[in-house]
């Protein structure tokens, strides 16, 4: 009997030792990957700093008025782009939420708060003659549709 228990502990020791070897190998691999990533990041930092230095040199040569004009023009372009995106989004929403009863209006999300303090919503057709509407549901952040100010 004594022999079996000793063999059991020896096999258990071997399993633990193998596990330790595997973990040490994994640590070595991870440290190697870490060193590679650090060196890669340092390369990116150098490139970034060189880019900033080049931009600074170019900005020093430009008069202040020119820099302000460039910044303003880029800002105006981004604002125009955002407005166009918003118009396209509203147009797509109107097509998506067209009323299936009258085909004239589109379903507008109407949000309201009940006496319990919980917010609810339903969708109603924007056409004045159409009485189509959906059943009320509890409001959540993922509600899609056209809000009244977009219609």
C-alpha cells in the first residue's frame, strides 16, 4: 500500500513541474512579445515627433493670418460635411419610416412621460389626415426613428 501512495505523489509532482515549465515558457513568449511591441511603439513615437517637428517648421514659415484661414476653412468643410450627412440621414429615415397606411407621411417618434415617471413612446404618422400609430412602448436609448424636430 505504501508504494502506491508514493507513486501517486510522484505523478502529481510531475504534473505540477510540467505546468510550471509551461507557464515559464508562456512568460518568456509574452516578455518577448512585450519587447517587440515596445520597440515598435518607439518607432511610431519617433515618426510622430518628426511629423510634429516638420509641421512646426511649416507653421513658423507661414504668417499667423494664413494659419487661421487654413484652420477656419477646414472647420467650415467639416461643418458642411456634417450638415450634408445629417440631411442624408434624415432623408433615409423618412424613406425607412414611411407610413404604410397612407404612403404620404412618415412615422414620427413621440416621447412622453407617464405619471409613474417612466418614459414611453409611440410612433404616429405625420400626415394630418392619417390616424395610423403604433402601440406605446417603454423608452430606451436604442429607439430608432424620426423625432418631431427632424420632420
